[in-house]
């Protein structure tokens, strides 16, 4: 098990480049299964979840070439469908949440797709009903082996259909979309997720010869085609990293410039940090967060306490609420954090309370944070990272705290953040990685 030893209280400075978007990478890498032609993808982050997915695709016969600097080519010419029924595949697939998105492309191209119950963060129930109900709408037969926790979908042919999704699931939308691009006729997906990741997937699929309209809205129309070709695609910068770095700069009272953020694709994220009182400047496509000793929380117009909650895009992404909660501990003012979408994501706040944060955990979904305006700094402690986003939030807390903190289970952080210790140490942080 890996460990971070963090000496807190140091002011950071300099430039930092966000990695490629993890959530987009998971989708577009799975989309390479839709064609037997070569697909080149740039700006892929070297993080555990992505490398595990690439390894999974390699095991089923996809030829993968690492071109260096985050660029890879994928050639799914010789996919071994029978490998999907082996114990080796079931073991690999069960360790990765994003593995579920290979099912849609395999179903579209080969008429069958199998996957074990996928793993991922322990942040509460994350049902897959949307995925498989969508496949059934397209004409597939779905079975679930309860003894083996194994999902199977098969179809002699897929046929376009209108569907209204029960939830605006990002991975569900992506999976159904990839299945529908080669279905006969027209597929309409209403209440579709419309995150920038989905928009990027749609643009890549259209480059491959798909016919998708309504991109950027919650109503997608897909005219089925018989086959897709290769293409070249570049990932957006990771908006969760961008938000994390804004919060880091505020918490450590540092002067940091976040480079090449694709500001037009950040949505409401910059405004969310401004509501906490954090100042920053947008210079070309960079975000400069100047050193500030205090940041004052905005109240609502009627004077009531600010509530920050997550919602499907264009609402605030749930992946940043952990960071926002940590940043609020040193704000001037109070904030109610309402995590609607996952019932276990706030359980890491006990670690922050141990550090001296003033937080009331109201229930599994809500926490009230009483900001201390840097009058009482967080104190160092020993903690364990429960998931990717809570892990980086705890890292930010430790970097701002007095003394030396220890974080165990940093493999969770490595799943989503590429060499985060080295990149932050380049700004003046003091993070030591131990085994």
C-alpha cells in the first residue's frame, strides 16, 4: 500500500498543466472498439484507471501502440469475443468501473457484449439499469448471472428506437450512444447527459462516420450507419483537476497559474469557486489564482446561508464537491454542502473534523461547514483515502495544515491524478511517496 507523507503549511507558486480528462478518456478509448481501423488519441493521462482499461482492451485483442507524450493508437482488428467469457477477463473487468463502457461498442459491432460487475470508487450504490434498459430498447436481450455477478447482452441486430432515460447518466448515455451509432434506423435519446465528455465522444464518433445531432443538448438523435472508420482525437484538459488546483491555491494561500484549461468547457465550475470568495483572472486560456489571505463566502440574495449542491451538467459536477467542502473549511462564512447523487461521498469529513475543521455532518448527503477564515489552521493527522476525489481533497487539506500528515491508500488518488506528488512538488509542495 502506498503512502503520502505531507509537510503542510508551505506556500506554492508557479504554473501547472492539467492532465487530459479522465472521464472522457474512458469513453473514447472504449469507442475504438467500434472500428477495425486505426484510431489515434492524444493527451491521454497516465493514471491507473486508464492504464487498466488499455490493458483490458489489449487482453481482448486490441493492438495498442504508445506513441509517447500521452498519444496512443488503437487497432481493434482482431477482437477475441470468446475471451470475454474467461475468468481472466472477469477478474480484470471487475476492478474497473469504466469497463462497463466496452459493452455498447461490442454489442454494436459483434452483436454481443459481456462484463462482470465493475468496481471503482466506494461512494455508494451506482446502478447500471440505465445502460441495460437502453440496450434492450435497441433490441438486445439482457441476462444477469447473480452467482457470478456477470452481465450479458446479445442481439442479432440492433434497431433504432426512441427512449427517455430515467437518469441523465454520463456513462449510461455514452454506452447507449456507442451501441446506437450502428443500429438500423434512427435512435432518439431524451434526457441524455450532455457533459463536455459526452460532447467530445459525439464529435469523435462523427469524425469516424457516425451521424449524431443535438450535441450539447439532452436530446440526441442518431442516424445509424453500417460501419465506422478511424480518426484522430484529442482529449480536453481535466476540469476536475482544474477545479482542484483552484481550491489548492486558495487553501495554501498560493499564487498559481493553471495553464490551457479550455475555459469555455468548464461550465459553472469557475463560478462555484467565486461564490466561495476565491478571486482569479482568466488570461487567454489560463486561470491565474493570486495569493489571497482570505476569501469570503457569498450568501444568497436574501441573506440565507449559501448551499452548494451537485447536479447533472450544466449543474455542478459531483466530482468537485469534496474539494469545495475542504476549501470551505478556511473560508470566511458558512456553506451547506448537499451531495445529492451519491450517499457515501461525504463520509470522509470525519478526517477533516480530526484536523480541526468545523463541520456538522447532517446526514449522508448534507454537511454544514463553518469556515474559520484561516484564524485556526487545520492540524496534521493520519488518514486513509476512501476514493479518488476525497483523496485529493484530503491531500489539499494536508498541504494547508500545520505539521506533517500521512495519507494511506494513495492508490485511490493515483487512479485519477497523474504523478500528483511530483507535479505539486514542482510548485513548492513537500510530498514524499513511501511504499
